[in-house]
C-alpha cells in the first residue's frame, strides 16, 4: 500500500495474477509472480512480484529474502537463455510504487552502440512496444517452461 493506504500497481498486478486475469503472467514461483513487462523496452523484460506483497526487501525474513533473490536470479537465467541476451540487468527500486518488485531486463549484443551501456531508464519507455500475447506469447511460454523444468532440456531462443 502507498503511505495513504491505497493499493499500488504491484498490489493490483498480484491480484490479477491470483485471479488468473493477467495476460502477461508467466509463472508462479515460491516467492511470487513472474510477469512480462507492460512495455517491452527490451524483448523479454520481466518483473518478479512478491506474493504476498510487501513494502521492501528488508521487511522479509532472511529465508524469505533468500527465496525472493533466488527466484529473481532464476527468472534472469530463464530470460537470458530464452532470449539469447548477453547479460541481465536487475533492479529493485520501489520509489514510484512503494512495494517490492524486481525488474529483470535482458541486454543484447545488437543494441545500438550509442545506447548499449546506458541504464534501462535512459530509454523512452512510452515508445516501446506493449506486451502482446500475439507477439510475445511464444517467448512467455518458453520462459514459463524454463522456470518449470529448471532449464533442463531447454534449447534457447
């Protein structure tokens, strides 16, 4: 919740995931939900949303933190493998939506040289394609399968 007690976007996303009404939902992991980002600034961009929603990483017990961060890195492994990215950027802020959520952002070798080393928030996210089941559905399925089987037998992009 926000300081005024209103639910954040993270709360709303988790509710939609629980209700089965979230097209970008990829998978349920022990610590929460994996969803593809509303804007695919980098194809394969995902978020890990905790369930239950908490304000920040530091309110979790050591065991809960370990699980959340392990799940976050597993999402990174899946996105790395399934997209053919060269690395994954991870970010946890909570400044705009004061609820824990992790950004898992693939970075690619073919990015323009002028922007290859810039942090993801330097890009114009409003210009990025919106998540679309028709466009991103196969990638979402492959990430979900990777997460389900731990990458065993997965062939990559």
